[in-house]
């Protein structure tokens, strides 16, 4: 295998985890939407609920990107420590 082909293969394989993640999200997303849709109070306008849900999701995403950008400029031990804390909290929630 030439150097060019091996580089292309490594690049393709490096994108594989992202593609798997995207496929997983595409598979899980409809169920996630149904779960949140079932939480909608019967007296609320579907359009208002969707708008509020979208705006809150946007605000959380922007805040996460802002905090992530700030943390990326810090020492990597801080980021790793936060990653461990988040993973531990997720495990606690998953276990129940």
C-alpha cells in the first residue's frame, strides 16, 4: 500500500467514530422527540411548545460552546477532571 493510500485509509477510519455517532443520533432522535412531545401539557399550543423547546435547546447549546471554548484555553487537567465528573454524573443518572 502506498503512503497516499495508507493516509487516505487513516483519514477514513478517523471519521468512522463520527459517522457512527451521527448514525446513532439519527436512530435515537425520533424516540427522543416523542418522549419530549409526550411531556407537553394538553393545554399548550404545539407551536409555542416547539418554539420554547427550540429556544431553550439553542441557549443550552450556545452556553455549552461558550464554556467549552473558555475551558479549551485552560490546562488539560481541568478539562479531564470535568470530563470525569460529567461521566460519573451520567453513570449515576443511568444507574438510577
